[in-house]
C-alpha cells in the first residue's frame, strides 16, 4: 500500500514550507521534576514538518546563548533550516509550563519578540505562522508585512494559538487576528482559542465568521472530541484517535504539521470533503502519537504511516 511518502530534496532548491514565528525553551514543571525542551508553537510546527520529511525553514528570533544553541541543534536534527536573521536576540525566550493532573499545561512566559523586516528571495509553497509571533509587538508588525507580501504567491496557514497572558486587551487581540485572516488560506484554532476570541459564538458560528473574513478553510480542534473542517461549501467532523495521554504539549502543533504536509501532497485537489476527511484523519493520528509521550515530540514519517495504517487502512496519501 502507498501511504505518505517523502522525497529527497536538493539543498539548493527553494523550501516547500517557511515557518515564521517564535522559538523558545519550554521549562516543563511537574510535581516530580523540571525538564527543558525546545519549543514555541511555530518552531514545533517546523520541527514536526522536518520529522515528516518536508523541506522546511524557520524564520525566528533566538540568541546565540546555550538555550539558542539547543534550539538550533534540535531543529537541525529534524533537517530544519534556521533562516538568516534568526539569531537576533540577546537572550533566548522561555515558557514555563506547569503540568496539571490531566496532562494539560499552564504557561508563564519570559519572551520578547522582534523580527527584522524580511523580503524573501523566493516564496515557498506554503508559509505558516501564528501564536505569539502574530500578536506580540514589535515583531507582529513584521509578520503581518511578510504575509502581505506572500499571500498572493503561496498558500498561507495560520494558527493563532492564543496565549492570553501575553496579549493586550481582548479587543486589540481580536482586531489583530481579524486583520491577518484575510491574508490567509487556512486558519486552524483550538476550541479554547475560538472561545477566547468569540465567547458569544458557537464553534460553527466562529468557523463561518472566519470564512466571512476571507479564509478558505477553518479548522477547529477540540482535543479528544475531534475536529471540525468548514469551507464555504461543506462542514465535516473528524474524530480524534484514542490514546493514553502523557501530556498535551505540542499536540496542536503536531496536528498542524501533518495538516500542512497534507496540503503539500493534496493541495491541488482543493477542499473537497473527501480530501479534507483524509487530511483530518492524518492530522488526528499525528496528534495522538504526540500526546502519548512527554514534551513536543511529534512523529516521524514512518510512525505516522504506521498510525494511518492502523487507523484507516484504506487511506492513501502520496507525495
């Protein structure tokens, strides 16, 4: 059977995916100990894509300190290119994640975000951004400017990954979100993101609102309850894959990585329900693998293929 396949790429060829956003160190605290992992939602997405065999570059802001070196080495092990201009800070950011008994995490941040204005030498097939990088000034302005340059040339995916502790007022954050959505093709957000942004709307109403702002596809994830894919023509539900949860760190980012891989492999087929169902199943399988192990530890391509075979034996996705 043919499942997801990867191809070797010439190192001098343009990137398939450019990820723009923060990279930081997750300091994970439990009742037993404290462990540091490279993290940050965009960096996790880039790392996940690299593990899936996608030629990926990350434009970020780290420092040439011990934590920054740890992040760079972590990305390199997955084959992710740290793009020029990314070593621009004097101290690498961190986020302290305190794990709750159910495996969920509460975060405290030590972060500054700045990004030099960037004019890409070329545009990738897909540009992904989101999280802190899309909201926190001054770097958020550079992210928006980059999307304004890129959105007519490549597919844009966006995950707001709301961190209320780092945002200004709700009004300001929602305005920022709604300024970016028209520059994107695919918006993926969690049920918690949706509720924070639009507390008076149902998930269906939020998805419809996002489409009305200009996105072509809205994906709302809801943990063990699965996810909802909504286009102007259809809405489909994708069940979650049952798994034993170690923690939820990086699960949404792993989901996003697998979703981006799907659009690389099936993007020319549009947003037909049958295509979206298969891409959603792949993303759900990737998230299920990630929650079974500590930290943001997404699957390799081989692990994802095995999970797809167990979850949906008739599912074929080719690269």
